[in-house]
């Protein structure tokens, strides 16, 4: 993430303040747009400079209605900071959940069988995490498409490797800007 600052603010760390404004929040619960940053000076840009920053997927910190506010919250890739953070959070938690399940089974003297029933046990672990991602506000919906053991190559089964349990998900996203249309008449 690049939070553009004016040359008068050298030594201030807008990027760090921006990340810090989100660090303690549950991924999926908030967005960067309109956050007030602590410990940094508000920049002043011309409209042309703001448009140039936006065209390069930059984020900037300016006064809006007299309050310091982050504008956009995009990363250089064009993706929003909160979406990238949420994806990384989901990936890490999913890995932890699956590992914890496999470890728990091993510690109990059990195994996850290489059968369709075993795949369904792993799907349930995934289902729990993906439902949690909906609860915290990161995902809106998801669908898991489990593989059938009969469709797994023999070499993978001999190596005890399950190649894929794919899922698709829709981000909950957030409203950042809007248009309100009103008609007043006498």
C-alpha cells in the first residue's frame, strides 16, 4: 500500500499509520476508506494531483468535511487493502483449521480416511471457517465443491495427497461512494 504524502511530510509514516488503523480490527469488519490516521499530517493535493494518484491506484490522506480521511484504500495492484487482508486472513485461518483437525485426529489415535467420508470431514472444517468469514463480514456466500476419491489419481492416493477441495466465494465488499437522487417539488 502506498499512501501518498506531500514532500513537506518527510519522516511521517502515512503507510504505517494506515495499516495500524486496521491492524487491531477483525478482517472483514472495516475498510480503509475514510479512516482518520493518528500521528500524521493531512496532505493537500490539487484535484489534478488527486486524480493522478487515483489513476495509479494510490491512496491519500486529505481533509474531507474538515476531518482527516484516507481516500480509497487501494493497493498498487488496484485491489482494496481490506480485501487483500481478508484473503490472507482466510488463507491462514483455513490452513490452521485443517492442520488442527488433522493433528487432533492423529493425537486421538485416529486418522482422516482417504474416502469420500474423510473428504467430507475436511469439507466440514472448511465449511466452518467459511461460515465464520461470513459472520465477520468478509464473505457474502460460498460454495465448496468436494472432489470424489474415485477421481483422484492413483499416484496421489498412494502418496496420501488430496490434491484439491475447491471452493468459490463472493466477497461481502463495502459501500464507499454513492449517489443519492432526490426530487423536490412544490
